[in-house]
């Protein structure tokens, strides 16, 4: 859930910056690029705790995924080393 919370916070910041720029009267295609850059900067400075939590959760997912892959590789290597079985 930390990844979802971090994503939602960053999306909310982007939409808020976009809305503020739109209300100021900046109605150009460049407003999206400017909002993206400003929102990235604000979220980088304002959300370090959420970012660390989301990164830790993603690392956990990757570690569990790699553990399953390594187990499957070890099983395949064992089958290759033992050679084909004869009936």
C-alpha cells in the first residue's frame, strides 16, 4: 500500500500544480511539462518518507520474485546434472 500511497501523493501534487498554473492563466501545452517538473521537485522535497517506504516495499517484492526464480533455476540445474531418467 505504500507504493500506492506514494503514487497517489505524487499524482495529487501534479494535479494541484497543474490546476494552479491553469488558474494563473497559463493555458499552453508547455504547462504540462512545467507542472511535471515543479511537481517532481515538490514531491522530492516533501515526500522523502513516503519515497523510502515505497522503495522498501518494492525491494521486498523484487526479493520475493528473485527467490522464486532462483529456486526454479536450482531445480532445473539439478535435473540437468542428474541427466535423463530411464524407465
